[in-house]
């Protein structure tokens, strides 16, 4: 699915030098590399504050802690996403409220969000799934009307642009009150271990969060709030700082592969290719995900694997049907889209090192199967 080795080989010298520099400096925790990367990412995103932390799941949890959400508060998020999002909501004893997604964009359904709002609702967590922003303008407007926080789960869309209806462009993860991201190796900006970050334009919230990630300390050995220990280590920051310089070209390579996939599948009535806005960089293709119609998706997965083609099903089970997150208030009729998508979706290999020959082999194998 990803070719981390091929990507590494192109930046090996810079990465190795920078990692060795950290080893030599012994500044393994909170060293200068962490601060440099933080500043460079703030500049890249056009956001006032980046607070690095240990992983993307922590980033979501810390964002919610920073907002002061309290047990029993309801948090609305998408049924069709990775479990981390709902997991941290539940872990903080907030009440997850899962809602359906849009069949075209796969992102949280704005009308379903509106319907799910109660007097207990405190926050909405849109997930920019597979690399494309949720409908943030609508979500921010709902949030404003109901006095809710918006936490963007930007683990899959770093570097993508969001365009407002007036043409203004901003980076994903800079629109809500706060956002989280993950630097898991296979993400668009991935390190060589675990890492994550929180973004916000709010100075007070940034200050609160900087304390939370460091045991609730705002002054050494004074613990004002219950915090956590969540840090990005210096070695990972050194690697990320080099990869950040390449992020736009990495996302361009993903887009090129997505365009080649799109061209190959064009007009095939058994395949729905990903929704594309006619705006540059609106989709950074963390995943290239098809819907397979009139054909057995699971048999296709098996066939591709037999042909030596990796593929993934993101995600095979709706969160509302997961044992840990079942809730008697949920009604199957409210999850029509997710229930359908889990049967149809398949994600093809997507990374920065795909070549024409690989894409030709993958697409012809898929087409032969769905047309037979
Ligand atoms: C990867 C991911 C996370 C979690 O990130 P980790 O760094 O693995 O903890 C959260 N949300 C989404 C949507 C993700 O894709």
C-alpha cells in the first residue's frame, strides 16, 4: 500500500545526517529540532500555534481536554472513520454521537449533524477523510448557531487546501477551533515512528494545551490541571522537518497517481472514482478509494491479493456497530450511507513512489475483474 523505503532512499542523506546530529546532541526530548519543526509547520499551515505530541490519537484527546469538555457532553462525529476519533471521546467519558456520511465525499453529513444536535451537544469532530476536507463552511456555521466547538481530525489531509465559497483558500486543520493530526509513517506527512500535533489559532487554548501535554504544568512542578505526558521526540521531529519541505511534492505525486487511476477507470459503470473538486490541492489522497458497484468487493480484494496487489478496506465495519461503541439510541435507518459504503469501498495502493507501470497493472487487473 505504501513504499516507505523508496521514499526514504531519496532523502536518506539528509535524514541520516539530521538523526545523527540529534544522537550526538543528546537532546532527545524537547530538543531544538522539535521547536524548529513546530515553527516550520506553523509557517507552512498558516496557523498561529502547533503543539507537537506523541501521536494523532493523543492529539484528539488533548484537543478535547483543552476545550474543557466534561463527562456527559455530547460530541458529534462521523460513523465512517478510523476508531481513534470515537475512542477518545468515549475515553474522556464524553458521549459520542455518531452520524452518517455523505455518499459522494465520504465526509460527515451536514444535515445529519444538524439533526443530532441536542442541548447537551458541545462539539463536532469532522474528519477530513482520505485527504479531502469536510464541508467546513457549513459545519462552522452550524457550530456558530449552536455555540459548539469544532475539532478537525486532520490526520489524513495535511497539506490539502480548503476553499471557501468566496474563493479564500486555507490549509486543512486551520479552520476549526482546534485540529489534530498524526505523523504515523503511512500518513501524508509521516515520521519513522509515532508522532502527532495539535493546531489552533487561539492563544489561550494553545497555552492550556501546552500545559496539558506536559503533565498539566505551566510552571515547573506546579500541576494546575490533570494533564498527560505526550511528546514528539527530537529524532522524529528532525525527520519530519526534512519531510515537511517535501510535503507539497509528495502530495503532488499522490495527485498524479490519483489522476492516472481516474483516467484508467473513466466511464466504467462498475466503478465510482473519488469525488474531485475542480480546485487544486483540495484532495491530497491519503487514500485512493473506489466504490465497487454490481460486483463482489470482497472477491476483488482476494483477487488483487492473489495478483500481488496490496489493497485495503477502509473501513469494513461502521463505528456504530462496533461492540465498544454500540448505543441503544442509534437507529440503523440513520446510517444508510455508511452501511452501504462498508460493503463497496476498496482503497488501492497510494503513495509517492507509484510508477506508470504499476498503475497500469493495478488498474487493468481491477477493470478485468469488475467487467467479468
Ligand atoms: C491515523 C488516524 C488517527 C490516529 O493517529 P495515530 O497517530 O495513529 O494515533 C486518528 N484519526 C484518523 C482519521 C486517522 O486516520
